[in-house]
């Protein structure tokens, strides 16, 4: 519709994957409630240089606000400080930087999630066993925090040993490769903790190749709904458990608009997490299925409204032409 777009919000995502897509979808959906705003998305494919370029580009295009999920903290800190010092509000989502030069942060507590994973591992292994950790990109803050959380929790359990910790950069293919070579070296593994469900799936695939997937338990993070993702991996028994890592796109959009229109907003929005295991995966699957159906209905309504508005506009033109004739 011909509504005036007064605000442009630039979103710079570090990666392209189902988790990012879900967040972007939520942002787009929430933006329906703010016709005065337009959102533009950039995706950096896990590449620091590309993300710096994306942010520079959004700045040159004079966006009114930036939403950034920084690929690696060290690399992305300077360009964010630059934007912030120019007076562009910056909302960090999910990943952080090494600076306080930003307007708001929205995300779950990754240290706490890592700590809960550690406790979960200890209880599942009854205080004794060998763990392999497949980490996210080392220079990204969730990987560092999840690692630190798990390590701190396991300090209480001297008979649990983390025999290897390998970086698979948040990617499934890389997790499959690194875990494949680990399997040929590590004789005994009781538990695999992957920093996300995608990497857990990659590690699982490698274990299947050697017929060893039943020897060990797999734990991940994210718990996305939908075919092949975390909740289903748990329901099918591929994953022993996963922890919800909320995408929070609606909160991102609400916070962005509060900042832009001078309304109060929280500087730190803490999204919450929860354990998904065999006991609740089925219920969760049912509920997320229902939510998806509602989502589709909302999309359909939006399309119908747009269709109606276009028709209404052309009828008005027609009427006007009739009157002047
Ligand atoms: C998505 C993702 C998630 C992970 C998060 C950490 O790009 O890799 O799987 O939980 O980023 O920042």
C-alpha cells in the first residue's frame, strides 16, 4: 500500500540457516504491525569481511537502525562502534561484541545454557564417562559462553572427562568431518555435546557411518520445530536432548520500533531456554505444528487484506474516472 515508510531497519545476519530464517520470518511478520517501517536483510555466510561490508553498506544506505548478529566478536566490534558513534542505534541479537557501544541486546543466556547442558550430561552419565564437545565458531560469543558454562558445571564431577573439544564453526558438514576423524582416534565416547542441533546431526551421521551411533548419546542446542530439526531429532531418538535457543524475532522488531519512536525499551532482553527431551518432544511437536498452522492463516489473511486494498484502490480510480467523465 502507498503508506509512507518512515523508518528503514537494516538487519545483518552472520549466517544463513534455518535458525536465521526463522528469526527473519518473525521479524517480517512483526513488521506487518508497523506499516511505517521497512526492513532490509543481509546475510554474511559466516564471513567476517562480508559482514563488515554488509554493515558499511547498510550505513551508506542510511538505515535508521541496525540489527546485528555479529559473526565473531573481535572482528565485528569496530564497525559496530563506528555505526553507534555516528548515532545509529544498534540492537545486537544472539551474539555479542567486546564493547558496550550498542543500544540493546536481545538473546538467551548462553553461559546458563552451557551450564545446564553440563548438569544434564552429569545426570545422564551418572557422574562418570567420556564427553566429546563439538563447538560453534570459537570467536563467536555463544560458543565461548556455552563452553565455559559446560566446563564450570562439570567441575563438580571429576569422573566425567571431556576428551576432545573441536571447532566445527556451527556447520553440519564440518561437524561430520571433524567427528569422523575423532571417531577413528577416540576409542570410547559416551556423550557428544554439539553446540547446536545441526552439528549434532553431522556428528551423528559420522557415527552412523561406523555403526557406532548407539554407543553414545547426542545433545544439541536450538530445538527448532520442523522436519529434520531439533525437536524431531529428539522425538526420533537421534538426539537424547536439546535446549531451546529462542530466535525472538518479534521482540527484535518491537524493541527496534520502541527505540525509533522514543518509547521505553529494555537494554538487555533475556530470552528463556528449556530442556527438550524424550518426555516432552512429542507434546512440543504437536504444539509447534498448531502454531505453524496459525502462522499460515495469518499470512493468508495478510494476503487477502492486501488483495482487498489493491482492489479498493483501483475501484476508487475507476469511480473517479466515471465522475469526471
Ligand atoms: C544459527 C546458529 C544457531 C546457534 C546460534 C549461535 O546461525 O548457528 O544454530 O545456536 O547461531 O549464535
